[in-house]
């Protein structure tokens, strides 16, 4: 979440950044936070004065008692008692103000960076690059859900039987293709210097709050009420929370982690052509890359992560484009976000396969993820970043659709050593 210091010292920047995010209550919220902070400061100032007075009176009481002036000592004791009651009220006022400030701050989205495009929705996102090596397909080209059925790669009905819609069962070469992609993505991340971790796929509420899924996205998360736990929507949540309540040394940064996990999303409200086949699932596989960095280097880290994801798509020989998301289409927690989409020639549409985001200090403030500066040992908030590298379902869809012929599906060359076959 935003820091109180940002609100107080950079009010104009905060208001401008929230305006770009189309957070309509920005001025009202910022005004309320400043008002509460004034109450907190006044209470603190009065409390400090009272504590100093009480300390002096305690000294006076001893002096009066020593001099035998019981009346003066008793009067001083009554004044000390009165100050203690005042202090109790002041401390309560401070606590209430601080809690209310934190409550309001947790409901305020991150501010957008200056270079984030203006706009309200996906139609306003800026295309920054297109690699349109779109293949020429047979006249009877089929979408991936038909190809998966034809070549016995995915059993949709079995998934419905076992769980429900949105939970496919991969079988045979379909399962091997999944495993090949996971291994390929992890190996590429390892080559790029990412340390692999295997985190839990259920997290507590503190973890959800730390990365901003709670309270913003609880309606999209699967919840286990008996244990008060949530199934993760992405490995970003557990991997970033490794550094909750941690103070790192600057020499350790940037920290680069990657993780393969299953991901779970309710996708409430999804319908129509966008949910056919693998386009939108409730459970899917994904490799995530996560960085913890200094404020001075995080934008460079963002560029490096974008280059890594782009390299994966190039090696998979897929047509792709990169979008710089506008303020209105970014997530609650992002300061800057780029989406990667691959083109499905069979469906005649672009499919999102990765979002790579810089969260600035927003998540770190929630997590209390900090680092100790080398030059002066001062403690500062880290910056956090993450991206999909990559999410499997739509990658599989694009591979199947864009590499189909009349009689088989070609496997991208880079995956052949992982699959053990070059065509399906």
C-alpha cells in the first residue's frame, strides 16, 4: 500500500497517479488521511508534553515529601493522576487514528508511473511491439479444443466428471507437452539467474494481504473457511511473502526467484467465447518469476524481466505482441505493467499469456519487506516485481493451433528434447 509519507509529502504526485488509475475517491481519501494524521500528530504532541510534565511532577512530589509539605505533594499526585487519564485518552486517539489511516490506505490502489498510458480499459492499452510471424494454416484449421479432442490430448468431459468445468485432464502427449513446457520454462529461468523454489499452494490471509490479493480480490480466490486459508491465484503470492517482515542487506539485491505451481482462480463472471477450451480455466500450471530489488534498480529489473519473457516466446516460435497497459486496465497493486499476448490464427484473436509488473514499494510496504542501505545503513522499503514466464494454458492453445497441418501438429524445436517427439 502507499505510505503515509507519500500521502503527506507527495500529495500532488499521489493524486495525479491515482487519477491515472481512475480512482474517483482520490481527493476525498487523501484529504481524510491528512486530517487523521493531523489528529495523530496533535495527540502525540500533547502526550509528549504531558509525559514531560508528569516526569517533573514526580520529581516535585519527592521534593515536597522530603520537605514535609504533604498538601503540595497530594496536589501534585492529583495532577499526575489527571495527566494519566488525559494520556489514556490521547493514546486511544492516536491508536484509532493510526488504525483508520492503515484501513484507508489498504483500500487505495497503487499510483501509476508517469510513463503509463492514459486510458480506461483494454482498448486504450498501447501496443509497443508486434512480432507477427503468423502461420498460414490449412483451410479447415481447427481451434485447440477440437485439436485436443482429435489427437486425444485433453479430456474435457473427464475433468467435468472429476471436478467441474474449467478443470481439464491432460492425457498422453498432452500431459507430456505440459511437462515439457514446465521444464523448459524452469530451465530458462535458471539460466537467467533465477533461484527455483517450491512454495505452498495455499496461503494465509496475511500472505494474501501482503501482495494485495486481499482485500481486493477475495471474490476471485478459492477459500477454505475451516482453516482460513486461500488457494493461490499465482506463485507471486507465496514467493513474494518469503520476504515478509524481513530486512535484507543491499548487497543481496536484486533477489531473483522462480517457481512452478498450480494456480487457482474462480473467474467469477466469465462467459462466452473467451472461456472456450484452455482460454480461461479455474486450475492451471504456471511458472512465475519474482524479484526483490532496490528502488534505484527496479525499473532496470523490469526491463530484464520483459526481455526474458520475450525470449521464451521467440524460442517457441509464436507470433506475439507486447502491450503497455493503460492506467485504467492495470491491477490494483501495479505501478507499471506490460502484457504479452500470442496470436491464435485458428481463433483469429490475441491471447494473454503473461503480465510483467513493477509494484514499486506498494507490496513491500504491506509486507514490511525492507533493505539496509550499504552507504549509511538506513532502512528503506524494497521494490517488488513479478511476471508469468509463462502461464501454460494459452501457450498450449497457441502451439496446437499455430502448428497444425492436415495430419499432425508440429512441436516447436526447442521443446523436442523435453517432449521426446517432434510432432503429434
